[in-house]
C-alpha cells in the first residue's frame, strides 16, 4: 500500500491546519497568497485533487496526489513567517510490542546522506528550527520540522527525508537494541535487566504496563 505524506512544495510560507480551521466556512482568498502551480505539480508527477481557502487561518490549502504511487501531498500557503514541513506514514501496529515507536526513534539515528550517530540531536543543537520533533500515534508516525529561515528550513527537510527513506538502522541491528530494548548484565551476581530508549520512555510515562510481555519474547526462554 502507498504511504501518506503531508508537506508543502512551494517556497512560500507554511502552516499546519487545526480541526477547527478545516471546519470553518470558506471565504475569499487574499490575492497575494500564492500556492503550488499546476504545471509544477504535473512536472513532479502529481495531480490536483482539491483546493480550498480556509478563512479562519487565512490559508490556501491544495491537496495533490502522486499518479504513480498514490502518495498525497498537501500544500498550505499563508502569511505565517514559519515554514513548516511534515511527512506522515501509516503505521498501524499488529501488536503492542511498540515497533512503530521504536522505528520512529531508529530512523533518526543516521542515514545514507547523513551518517551521524544522532543527526536529530545535532539539529536540535545547531539549527535555527522553531519546531523539530517526531510523533507516533496509534495508526501513524509523523516527522514535522519548522523554521523561519529558508536555507535552514530546506536543510531540515533534506535531513528528515533522507532519514525516513534511507535510514542506517536497516543495516545496524544495534540501533534497534539502543532505541528499543536489550538485555544488560553488569555483574554475574546481579539480575539481567532491560535497557533501551523505548523501555525508558515507557517507565518515564509512569505506566510500566506499557511494556507488554510480548515485547520481550526471549525473557521466558
């Protein structure tokens, strides 16, 4: 099945949509708000699905669909100084082992073009971002970035796209052990413990039951 993407293609200003904004009645668009041209979209292999002006946030929203893959792209243009990008994948889980969340962390641990151990951390320290994060929902995983600086914005987009499409983790099993879970034994006299970023997140949430017994298939061996 095809992945679902949400991001802007034009070099104008970007803004995310709230549920209230989508539900607001349409008004006339401002004449100075540009969007992605049909010719540009066609050249990139997309066709326009719908177009709407959202009065509440004074934004022009255009939905495109890639002819070959079915991937969807939404361009939102307005006068906000922030340039926002987000790529979203459908990741409905088969069980409660936390695989989508572990993958969310793992793909940000280096990529083909940016083979750093933790490029996400480097972006947090060195970029001009106004927003930088990733989220795992029950049925999808999102990777949003934002910046008011155009050069910085496109650099953030480039790093994130390379991360989600060409992650190093597919060739490095230790990444999954680091971001997911692994056994740890510092002394033969001690009990074996579980360590890993995902384990820490579950425990830090205050609900240790998030760590389902099926997450550790070897623990009963």
